């Protein structure tokens, strides 16, 4: 099981679409399912990245975070 700090360390890759190994991705996904704190972190990071990209959008919903994860799944 990942620690929160390890999830935070990998959250950049998750949000900007850097490929992770399926093992890492699976571990992240499991952690995010159980950890409200990290879900919120990923959401906020996603909102930040999106705003840096020039799109003024509200923080991603849980569904959107799930969508990011699903998209990553499909890229493997
Ligand atoms: Zn956590």
C-alpha cells in the first residue's frame, strides 16, 4: 500500500499524463479509492494544471478524476 506522500510524489505524472507502470498506476488507483485526502489533492492539482494551460475551469469532480484514471487505463 502506498503512503500518502508517495501518492503526492506521483500525482504530477498522473495529472500530466506521464506514463506509469501498471503496477504504479494500480497502486495509485487503489489508494485514491480509499483516501479522501489524496483524491482532493489530485483534484486540486488537476485544476491547477488546467488553469496553467489557460483553461479557466472549476476543480475537477470525482467523476473527472475517475475519467483521468480511466483514460490512463486505456493507454496501457
Ligand atoms: Zn492518501
